[in-house]
C-alpha cells in the first residue's frame, strides 16, 4: 500500500462511514473496507474507474464534484476523503465546506506547489512548472487550482477549520525529519486531517 | 397500465416520505439512467439516489450516454451491461459467502 494511503488509513476509525470524493478505481476504499470494515461510498466521473469500483463490490455514484454534495445529508459520514483532487475543482473552498457539512471530519491530500522544485523551476525558467509529478502544460491541465501548504493553512484559518493533523511526504510517499521541519519547502504531497471547529 | 404507472407512489404508505419506504431491508441498490430517457430522466434517478442515501442505503449510480431514449434499457449498451454484470457478480459472491 502507498504510504500516503497508510497515513489516511491510520486516521480512519473501524466500522465508520467513509465518503471518498474522486475515488478513482476504488483502491483506497477497497482497502479501508478490508482493514477497517468501513461502510464506504465513492464519487467518480470516469466511466472506466466507476466500472472497476462496481467490480470490486464498492458503492460508487457517478457525480461531478463541482456540482457539490447537495444529495448528501448533513453529518451522514464520519470521514470524507478528498485525495489528490482538490486542485482539479472549480470551487475547492466550497467543496471543503461541503465536506465538513456531510462528514464530521475530512482528509485532504494535494500536490504542494510550494515545494522547492516548483519554486526553482518557476524562478529559473520563468515558466509554469512541468514535471513527472505535474506533467501537464498550463493550457491543458486538469489541475486548475494549485496551492501550497501555507495557502491551505491560511484557508483553514479563514474558514475556522481545525487542523487535527498535518503531514507532508515526497513523491515516493515517504516522510522525513527535514520535511517535518520545512513542510512547505520540502513536502511534495500534503496530507491534512481536518474538522469543524 | 399507463395510469397505474403514473399513479404508482411507494411513499403513500409512509407519510409521503419516500426515504422511509426504502428504509426496510438490507439489499444494495444499482441505479442506471440513460441520457436521452425522458420517461425516467437522469434527474429523477438522481432524486432516487438522494432518497436512498437519506434512507442510509447502499447505492451505486451510473449515468449512461445513450441515444435510444427510454428503450435504451433494452439495448446491449456495453457500459450498462458491464455494470449490471459486475454488480450481480458481487451480489452472488456475497450470497455464497453468507451461505457458507
């Protein structure tokens, strides 16, 4: 299992209700179902990935996250996950609000644009960073709202959202002491556990 | 027949609350809607999804692109057929597991 998924798994209580926004092929949900016996549901728009979820016996709903979570009751889940999807949303701030309405807690992971590699790329080449991690050109990328660790901290503060835990990892999804000391500079993927105040 | 179809309302016996009508039992639900079906359009299926979620039921929902209108459900549209197969395979596996 990917170390970032391992971190997420640690934060999930056994037998809890989990909603995975942009669940992809359902690998994380399937794992949580197996190890934590969660009652899970995923939202996805890619038809092939939806089919994989169905074949895995997962509950999956075809739904565009930009339309919000209007069909979900307040407090109907214990944890709402948003893994590597935040930066592709039209209104990431609104979806965060929705996450914490529908769920008691949220887990958000995103690529940290404040990482030194992006900074060096932008300052030396003067162009939008393109890498193995962010392989798209600026004009055809699904990632329309990049942010940094400090940006997300600021958003949480503005929205009065409690950060229960925050950790950063590299592209191999491994953490280190230096990354803990300088998360915004060294972290490549940020992982947040958040809750309403 | 058409009249019976139009007047059918499973919420009548549950104080007009459809989610209460769905609350009993423990089966899972698969809903598939077709983009050009105006008899049972996707919006109504999304309403059903909302109601099932409110009732705390397990639900899977697909919106299939199809140009055959309401009759699409009679056609061997790969996305629809594959989802049905995947869903029923799992239902069968669960039955066998429960029995053993």
